C-alpha cells in the first residue's frame, strides 16, 4: 500500500491464514483463500451480510472479507475466526469492559481470547452479587402433602378426596422465596456457556464451576430477548446492573442473526452496534454534569408507516441540537451517498441544526461537508478508537466540545 496513506487506512492490509479447517481473518481485511464448496454454499446462503465472498478466477479460490464482526463462526468443514483490526485492549474499551485483556488475549486464537476476556469480566461484575447474595423471587408451587399448609386447592381437594371422610393427603399451594428468578436463570446460562469454552484458563474454569454449583437450584434454560427485558424491567438491584450488561453482551454474541444454530458454538460481536453503544455511553457521561445538555438514544420519528430512528439526538435545553449517526466503516474521503441521504432525512424530521456522521479513526476531527438552507451543518467526524481509556474518552469529549462551539 501507499506509504502516504493514513495509519487507519494502512491498517487495512490483510493477514489471513488457513490452518487445517480453521480460517483466521482480521475484520474488514480481504484475502484470497481456498474454500470447500460446502463452506461457499453456507457463507453465501446464510452469511452474505457478514462476509463478502468473490470469485477469483481460480478453482475453489475466493476473496473473502468479513463485514464488521469479531468472533468465531462454525462452518460445515471447520471454523472461521475473525480477530479485531484494533488492539484487543481497545476492543475491550469499546465493549465497556472494566478488566484489561491479559497476555493470552494477544494470541491469534480468537475463541480463547474472547472467552477469557468475557469470562473474567463476568466474574468481576458478579462479585458484588456474591457479596450481597443472589436475589430471591416469590413463588407459588402446587403440591400434595400430608400436612395442610399454605393455601388449599379446594376444587382439586374435593375432586380427589370426595370418597374419604378424613383425607390423608391435601392438595395445596405452597408459597415461598427461591433463587430461581429470571435474572439468576440468565446468570446460570452465561456461566454454563463459558464453561463449554475449551480455551478458558484453569483458574477461570475453577471459579465458574463454583458459581455453577452455587446456582444449582436455578433452572438452566436458554434465555430470550423477552427474558432480558423482563429481568431489567423489574426494580434492579444495583449489584445486578453491571453483570446483566455483560451477560447481555455474551448472549447477543451467541445469538447473532448471522449464523444458523447448530450443535457447534459460534460467537460474533457486532462491531457497528458496539461502536454506536460506546459513543452513546461516553456522550451520556460527558453531558451528565451539565443540565443544559442531554442525550436521547434512538428517538422515533414516524412518516406514515415508516419509523426513522437515528442513533443519537443531542438536546440543548430540551431543543434538538444535533443528530449523530455512528458508522463503523473505513474513513472514506467522501461519505456514502446513502448515508448522507439518511442523515438529511434525520435533519428534516428532527429540526436539528447539526447532523454528523461519526467514523472510527486514530484522532478526533470534525469537518463541515455542507451548509444547507436553514443553517443546517452537515459534518464528517472521527473519534479515536486506538489508545488508552483516557484518550478514547477525551476524544468523545472533544467531539462534543467541537459540536457546541460551531456557530449556528
């Protein structure tokens, strides 16, 4: 590649190797590789939105590029591993994890790296729950007992014991509290999933087994999105908030729409969603100390049956000020026309005077693309995704400051 290109663009150079039945890729970096026809069929029919697969003119050789995901995917003849193009510590920061990746996270084995990173974070955020104890839920269980306790199920009692003058068994409803709650079922599922990962360290496996034994009386079942919504809709103990966020991150990766469920484990992190959440989280933190400014995530605008939902709406004293749309893409010289059309629709609907496309980069930058009637500024922005935690947070704060300083 041309040495004059920016470091971000230069990083697009690809490294992919084929080791037996394992394909190792780096996110958004293309490479020619030999593929089995069963794998080609699977990738084209089930994963077309996750991979760009193009013929090369050579028999069984294809140019494959992953589209904004990190993790591993089971394919008919093996496994595809996709490493991040940014350093592992920076991926951890985008994920909102507090623990720093350790030595094994620098390895090329993506399943090992991610499983250990997520497992350590899960255990770290679970510690407050272990200190205060798992929450208990109220339950009513139907039972048959020689003793009358709880509530009598009158209809069942009359039907089953009508021939007896003095019944020896009572049909009752017992009430009580147990740890078998939606939140704890989610925690047990995540613990079980982590224990299934072969590459986790012995120390981590030992701690997870202890958690699994503690949750032995909790039902083991695969949670759904509704289970997470129900668990989070109830009054949430502060000790559970962080660990449920990590559990949702793990659950989303296991249930990515990009693969067909099979007996083999797959796990994919959606980097566009991760980048968007990072921007939302840091902007909310940056404006939290100033009542004048506030952040609205995914505001809804209806145009007939169509719903428009920009990523972020920034309010100034309750009035629309800026629409921000996060794009996990390479930093093009000019934005994609479809992205600009979407951004202009958001400006019209929200009445915001600034609309911006936010891209990942190696430094913070704000550039004006156009100024439209009504003094609407169309902006092309970058925020830093490489560096220390403080540098990434400062980059978002600088973006906010730059938006606020620009004249109307």
